[in-house]
C-alpha cells in the first residue's frame, strides 16, 4: 500500500552514528518531504545537510533492481539456489572456514542478526566481519579491556552538561554535525563551557574550540599518558573511586610518570605551554567529556589510545555521571547494532565472545550443534586470505571494500581470484559490485524496516515509506532464503523483521543474570511497530548512563587501568608526506546515495588534497593544481587545496571518491594495510606518500 501521499512516517537517518530521527512524507507529485523529528532525543528536530537532502537521493537511477547471475538477469529462485548451492558445495569440499560474509554498518540490526546467525551459528565459521572493523573496532577493544564489556557509558546530553568537551581525532562539525550543533548551542548558552580540539588538522570543529592542539599524527597516546601523570601529580585522582572500583592503577602510573611536559611536547609536536593549559583545564574541570572518533580508532595504536583516554576518566572517577565520561562516537548509522548482534569476527552474539560458556549457551539458544568455536578473520586478514586462495566464497553485503579497504587494489585483486563472489546492494555497479558472480538487489533506506542503534546506545526504528522497486528485497530476507535453501529451514523461518528483533532481544536476556551489559529483556513484549527510540540496557527501564554505580562487567566488577606505552613519533622518509584520510561534510562513504544530488556535490565536487602553503610552494603546487600522490601500493590524482589548516608535512584527502565518480580518486588504494594489533582496525589515518604536481 506504500507510499501514501501526505502520510508522515517516523524513521531514522541512514548516515552517521548520531542517529537522527527523520519525518518522511511522500508528496502527491512523487517526491518525499524530509524533516527532522522534533520528538527524537538524538536531534530534537535538527538535521544536517546530508540528512535534509535525503529526499533528493531516492530516485532509481543506478539501482540494482533484479537478481543477476554472471551479469544476466535471473529469477530470485535461480540466484538464491546458486548462492546456497555454491556455499554448500564449498563448505563440503573445503570446510566452513573457506567461506565468509563481509557486512556493513549500513545493515539494520535484523539483517545483521540473521547473517551472523547463519555464519557463526549454522555454517560454523567465525568468518563474519564487517566494515565496522574500519570504524569502531579499536573502541570496542578498548572498552572491553577497561570495562569488561563493549559499553558506551554516557549519552548525548553529557556533551551539553559538560564544562569541558575534549574532541580527540573527531571533526564533529562535519562528521557528526547535529551533535556538534548541540555543543554549539550549549556553549552559546553557557559561554564558560570550554572546548578543546585535538587533531593534526585545524578542521571546522576548531571554530568552537578554545584551544586547538595540532598534535602530531598518533601523538594523542603520549598526550593522554602525560595527562594521567599530571592528574596524579596534581592530586586530582579520586582515591575512593580508584580503590573501590578499579584495578591496575599502579602499573598505568608507572609508565605515565616518565611522561613529563618536555617528553610529551617532543612526541606530540606541541608547545609545552599549550599542553600545560589543556592539562590544567582537564584537572580543574569535574564535568569533562572526552569525545573520540576515527582519529583515535583508525590507528595502529588505536586501542591503546582509547585506553589512554579512559585511564584519565577512571583516575578522576569521571565516568557514568552527568556531564562526564569518555565518549566514543560511531561513524556509521548501525555500527552499534552490528556490534550488539556479534557482527565482528571476534565476537559471537549479543555482546558475548567465543568463551566456552557463551558458545554452549548461544548454540543451545539457536538449537545448533554446528556453532563456530573460534573467532574468524578480521577484515584485513579476510581479504588477504582471499588473495591467497583460502576464502573460496564470499558474500559482501551493503558495502564497497574495493574502495574503502586499505590497499584497496589488493582487495580488488583478491576478489578477482575468489571463485565465488556474491554482492547484495541497492546500487548496481559499485567498484565491488562489478566483481560479483551473483548480484542481489537489496532494499534501501525508505524501503527497509528494522532498527539501528546510535552512539548513545539508543535503538531507533527505520520504517518504510516507499514501495520496494523492481524485485529488490530486504537483506534479512535474502539471507534467510539462502539459509533455508542450505537446509536450515526452521531456524530461519522469519516472516518479518519484528520476529527477528524479538529473537535478538530474547538472546540478550537468555541466562543473563546481570553479568552481561546488553540486556533487552524489557523490550520482549514491546510493540515493534510503534517502538519509540529506547536506550539499552532495558531490563526494567532504560538506563541513560552506565557505571555511575561503580560496577563494571569484569570478573571482579572493577574497571581496569591499561598501561599504555606511547608509540615513538612517526617520521616519514625525506620527501614523503604523512597522508590522512577522512570525510567531508556533504558526502557519505562511497557516495552511492549522496552522489545523486547536485546540492551535496556543490560543497566539494571532486577529490582534493589539502596541502600546507609552505609545502605547496616547495613543490610548485598552486591552488587547483592537479597533484599525483603515489607509493608502492597505488596512486591517485587529486586537485590541490592549499591551506594552512593543514600541518606542514601532512596531507589530507577525503575517502569518498570511487572509480564511479572520479577515476584515480580512490585514496584508500594508497593506505598500507597496517592494523592495530589488538583490534585489527587499519591505520587509515596514516600513510606515507610522495606528492608531485602533474
Ligand atoms: Fe543524519 Fe548524522 Fe546528519 Fe543526523 S547528523 S542528519 S544522523 S548524517
């Protein structure tokens, strides 16, 4: 019966991890009016440029509308049979670890749940990873080391209640604009509120910063280890909290005490005076929130950086109370929901890991005796294994690794040698989609029905307001159809996403005596259709903050300090630059949606490289000069944007452009596949490149 003109649907934005509520109203002329939902707690009616342009991105141009096998349109039966039979044959011949799923923070929780259940529960392999590996894995690992669980302690309101907001590796102004707007408003109302930006670039977020620390790449570990020492030396520690609710402080301080101002300055490239000012503000401000994002996570020492930040909040007891705490903001709309169902290769399900107890419990809940018993391959390892011929069948869902993975040309080469590649996507010919043997048309935003979880643990509904075009189907349906054709009929007999959500909620509550953070038992009888935005855990009632009671999910109930040894400063060889990558304000990922509207492309129409004026002069690069960036992994040609927002010796190139939109613009082809040893997250913020004018 969809769409119905002038009937408004309450849904959620499909872009960033702020998770804004959206009101979508189909118009008699076929267009869709978009407005912010004034009742959604994340945005209270606001939308950013991307969210407000959603109505312009709903056209069918470029859509994959029919199943295809070897480039030929086929029926759903033919496509699904081929996928199921090929996966079955491959598993029979080479074992369950010869196949893999690679998912996305764009999937809804219900899609993610069914994919994870099929791979880990019934195929019996841990090889279900996701592009959230590129986004949040270091925060997940840091949370688990400190809290014993992957728990974000605070909520968005804390950013407004804080007297000091520290933004680390986060261009909130462009990447989480509505959250940024909330801080701008709070600061306007309380001018004494301070903002510190820690970022090698003077991004737009510096506009509200009282202090910008243009830290050397990966210098943030040293900055926070030095802060820990300063807090201890200045007597700012909260001794009762530290003694009663934490462990390991002495080991963390033992390393930190060697990091005085001079040493921190040497590694970070910052002036001692500026560091001292930041330390003084942090020490003297009880209500302090440290917001961190990809500049922290996308690093070869990302997990340590997360723990260096958390250590400072544990030492001061500033966690789980209004206006204070470490706060990881997720990049994608449902990176959190994917983590919740176990969508990372090193997690099993419902925030349970591959422990003997959890394997037995989840296997019993799912009624499966073939459940995976060990973690699978993380993204970078997964594509490397594919390149070696070890992964013989892969299903890539709603993501574009040929553009977004580090050493992206290697990923393309790996897919070219993989005997069987399935891509399910709403877009027809992404750089990944063209490598597929079978392409499955997936439903997109406005057509899909399910839930997402935003950065403050808030579950919100995405609801459909458009008819499914062509033969597109929801991702959960595709996966369950393949599962049933593989012989897992009863376990995947879902009729709708509400049934899947109910099963997910039941698993979070299953034999959960309070020792697991994720508990949705309060939603078991909820009306899925009208589910309001709800923060978890939801045992009896939602909880806005975690850990305010000093209880953590470690075996002894105490939070753990993690000793962090900062890495040495990174200096590229002479003549090379440090390349940083990231987002621009008006595009999302590989532009399959935002690239459809001229309004969003008006901000930046083509890929560019930010270069400092001194470096530009030395290389004879002028404004708008075409510049070739290259290293042993690949090359890109982008236009120069000469600006002193950039540090000398550093370059910045946005991540969005693909072969579809700008040949030679795929910047992740130049990023080495170096990963954090704990989280497996790639260091997408730091590559070594050569630059020359064309
Ligand atoms: Fe969408 Fe993020 Fe913008 Fe909100 S801030 S409208 S969730 S892109």
